[in-house]
């Protein structure tokens, strides 16, 4: 996927970033610049993928090194970074707070200082744009997992961040729902950084970063890295 004039290009820089959790090294001396429109993150479980992306919006803070997102320091925390970085979790139930769809969508806007009435108008407009206006007053617990994940994505998109981070967003979804949500993500103007074990999802991305044991093992086009990663993973069957 290549940028066009409608896309938002961000500049994310990590300089000698290390992270320690529970007295164990999670990431070690990561130095990288992320400017491509679509970036995939791959690696075995425990390689540091989730920690890596959580540093970008301030959910985690590095022990050493520095991070900047469009010249802003994520250490100010996720709420203050909401205009720069949006984060979509693997499990929608870990992200959803409010009982109804329109309340969930309007919450982030209210946190950004928009009046509740105006936030609700914007929430309904976004639902209408996605042909889901009839969901506005619907109880979120009545939605399917795929529908909940769509609401999570829209709840982040409505705040208009420049970067969207997805941490395994399709792991609990069936194939049809995954394709539907990926089609939505493909159309978003924001820079997208996505962790996924669904390697097919990343084949049209601009760049893939392969993490291993808290370090950048390889970095390049998906056409090269994904086949190499598959062969690497096959070795663990033996």
C-alpha cells in the first residue's frame, strides 16, 4: 500500500530504547525510524512486539533511550497523545468502557475537550458514514466480537490521530469479519502499525519489522521477510 495525497505521514523515532519489566530485559537498544504508511510487526510470542508498540503511545515508558512521535514525547501519556496515536487492543472488551455505542464513540472526543452534545453529534455522524446509525443507542454487550472490534476502531478513528496501532486485532474473529475490518483499515488515511500473526494481512504493507528476543532481527519488505519468518517458524516443529 502506497501513500497518496490523502494519507497522513508520521515520523516516529526510537533512539537506543531499552525496556525492563519485572527485572527482565524486554527490549534492548532499539533504534529505528518509522515513516512508512503501513508497517507490520512480526515475531514469536515473547519477542517484545506488544511492548514495542505500547511505547509509541505512552502505555509503557522506556528505561533508557528516547522516543518521539511527530516531535512529541509519548511520556506525557496516552490521553495527551490521543491526537497523535490511537491504540486498538486485541480484545475489544479490554478497550470498551461504556454501555452504549454512542457513549463509547463520544468518550474520546469529550476527553479532548469537545462538549458532550457536539461529541454525540460527531459519533452519530461517524456511525451514519459507516451505515451503522441504528447502532447508536444499542447496548454494546449485544454486539458480536467483530462488531465490538469495529466500534473500538471507530472510537479511536473519531479522535483523528495520525497513527493507528493495532495489537493483534483479528485474533478472535472469523475469516469474513477479519476481511471486512481489514478492508476498513485499508481505506483509513492514517499511518497504520499492526502486530499480527495473520501474515497474509501484512503482505500488502510497505514494511515489516521482525522482532526476536527484544531486538530488531530483520527489517524490510513483506515479500522477503514473511516467507523467511514462515521458514524460521517451521523449524520449531522439529
